[in-house]
C-alpha cells in the first residue's frame, strides 16, 4: 500500500496488458505479480475482470469528468448519452426525496424546499 501523501501511480494501457497477460497466458498468480512488480493485488484483479468482460477498450485511461459533456459540445455515444441522462435523473430523484429541488442555473441557482423556503447556493 502507498504511503500517505504520495501521489497514485498511473498505469498505461500497455502496462496493464502486460500484467494481465502474465496472469492469463503465463499462469503467474496475482500474488506473485504483486510481489515481483509492486502492483496492488486488487488493482490487477480489477484489470483482469474488466479485460475479460469488455476487452482492451476497458483498459483505456478515463481522464476527466464524464459529466462535463453536459456543458460542452462534446459528442457522446448513444450509450454514454443514455447513462448520463440516467445519472442526472437519479440525482434529481434523490433531491426530491430530500424535499427540495433546484431552480435556475449557475450563480442564480436556488434550492427550493417543499415548505416554500429558498436558499441561495453557497458557492460564490
């Protein structure tokens, strides 16, 4: 496990594939890979699982906020667009369950409760 305050190691797609192939093709245990190369046991397990389920594309680094497409002209695939809509609806449902909703956007955003009280966003 890394020391407190040290940055996380970023692994390239090629490095991930190397460890996956060591495990799947050469039958080296994940524990041995962890000991020999210093890669976390759960990390390699997650990479192997994603690789088996979705192939090499699942190993691509996912940088940035996937929801940034809401406010940009970024084009999304149909599946990603539908996932984004579902995520937005889940957030809205959670707000309504708590008894408030949002009116406006940006700096003029207000949180309105069911009792008619209004509070401005705390971000300025």
